[in-house]
């Protein structure tokens, strides 16, 4: 897949870091792209070596922190000079040093770290080896430096500071183009196309969404099965025009591009309805016969309800005949241009509690090492304060949790947080040093996607990692 070099001048580049409107040209080219894409034939995966047999169970749980999570207030450097750099650049958005919960990473000699005061469970799981952070991850087409960026030779993601583009890029892993098939959907397409692939239930997709239709789980030949966090298989209402209407009531800035992405879902709607009815009946029957989980989830939180529904669904995996599942949970509201510290603190409490309950539920089922939960967010936030919050940036920190995670480690390169550092390009926006592709490819490899299929799913991966190497792209999973 060839791509054009998106030339960009430093001044224009920084000017785009606001919620700038999407231009008509963008809209027009998006429409053309999507039309071409819909006309294109289904994905074919030519060189797949047979893998399998898939006789074990594995699940991935994708948690989208939608809106752009300020992740340098989630994972914080605590060494004297590092903290001073952090608090200087963050000013009134810095977490006071005495409130940070210290963690004890095994692989950062000479550097100490802590987490947001609202993440006590995650801190404990980190120190128990059940959770890892991957630092300064972002959408990239190729390795990018300040020099290549300012000289206009870097090939950079489309719509770098736009919610609608970046939230799609994290779900499609195709940051050089606007497409509406996600990498979760493509994994399902691929596994369904290989000999000895995991048996799938014809009525219930391997992709299960707790948040309605989404790009991440949309394949060429597959769509997600939607569940309501609260009611389980009665989640059909989430699919109708009502859903499209509420989704389209986003900021005017995002509407133009979003509307194009939404359109794709109408095309898969009919197919979804056909299998959904049968799948729902089957799901309800399996749930009625299940031995209920004992783990307690915090009922006051929608996020905990969603994670509880995932746990309940994993609990009936055998009745449903599922060997592989990919779950998607969207938790929105991280666009903290205002009231960052309070709003983010409350939301991190919900994440912290939900992950803790989910981890305990997987231990109860004896499936900790078979279920990996990972976070994505369209971008981090500017390190500098806008007065009362922070604005859209680029590279940020993510986390992965589960028994297969090589926990108590911080992967990637935790960046220097001072302004004018080698990665900082204005307002405390950081160039990512680890690509989202490497992060996703490691998850896909753990999930037993054959390495021969990785470039079909992540077209730019070869710019960061040699798929024939057999090595882990990052190292956070025990593959």
C-alpha cells in the first residue's frame, strides 16, 4: 500500500493542535476513499501458513479511553530531577509529589515512577506482576524525529490532532488513510480464513462489543455481536437509528468525518440483524444455565457493568463454543480541556475498580493467563496546561493487564518531559517512540495470529519490526 508524504511546516503543524475544523477537501477525499473501499473485494490472505489447532481459549479485551486520556498524569516520574521537570512543565496540572502512589518497576534502573493517586488497585497489580505500562506510544507511519518532521520529510498520520481521525487510526492501524475496517475485525477475517482456525459460532461473532457498533471490530466479512452491559443479549436496541443519532451528536468539528465512518455501519446493519436474533437466544440460554460468578463488581459504575458482562460472557464460552474472543469497551469523556485533575481522578477511580474486579473474576475462572486487557486512547494531552486542563497531543502511555503480561515493567522509552527535549514539538506535544502497530502486533501474536498475516493487518508494521524475526515487537507479553 503506497502512501504520499504529507508535507507539513512547523507553524502549520502546531496550529493544527487545536480542535480545528475538518476542511471540505478532507471530507471529499474521505467520501471517495470510502466508496473505493466498499467497492474493493474482500481481504484475501495469500501466504498464510496453517496454524493451530486452536484448542485452548484466549480473549483480548480492548478498553478505549475515548477523548484522549492525559496519560502523563497516569504514569509519573518520581525521581527528584525528573519530577521537577514534570511539575515545571505541567504547572497547575501536576499531581503533587506526596499524593503519587509509588510503584516498583523491575526494568528502569536509576529511574523511579508512580501512578495517579486514583489508581491504587492498578499500582498493586503492577507490583504483583499482573500489569505493565508501555510508554510514549502513538500512531506512526514510520519512525519520526523532530528533524524529519520539521524538514517536512516525515510521513505522518492523517489528521494528527483530530479526534475523529485519531480514534479511528487506533482502531484500524492504518494511520496513512481513512478506512473503516478495524484490526480486531481483520484478525477475525484472517482466523476465519485459515485451515484449523478456531471454530466460530455462526451466530455470535468472535468480536463482541459492549459499546455498540465500532470500527475496531468491523471486518470485511465480519461484524461485532453487541451486548448490553446491563441486560446482556437484549442489547439489540443499541443497534438502531437511535444509536446512530446519538453517536452523530458529537462536536461539529468531528461531524463531517464521523458521518462518513458511520455510514459504513448502515451497510452491515442487515447482516447483523439476521444473525443477532439467533445469537441472542443462544446467549440467553447459556447464561440461564451458567454457574454465576462470585466476584463482586461495583454496580454504581457503567464501566464495571461492562467488565462484568465480559466476565459473564467468558464464563459461558464453552456453552457458546468459543475458543477465541475479542471484546470492546468504550469509556468516553477523557477530553479534559477543563477541570482535568478532578474529572480525570473520578474517571480513573472507575477504571481502577473495574480492572481490579475483572482481574479477580479471571482468577476465579482460572483464566488469568488466557485473557489480556489493554488500553487505547486517540492521543495523550499537551504537557503544558491551558489554564484549567490540557489540549490534544500525540504520544502517550498505555497499559496491559493479565496473567500473560510480563508485568511490573515499563516498556518503550519513558520520555524526558522538559520542553524543548528531543521529542517535544511545542506545547508539550511528544513524538511517539513506540508505534501503535508494535503494540497491536504483540497482542495479535499472543492471540496466535500467524506472523505471515501481520502485514495484512498492520500495513506499516515493517517500518518498525521485522515480522520474520520471531521476536516480540515490545516484550510486554509472554508469547
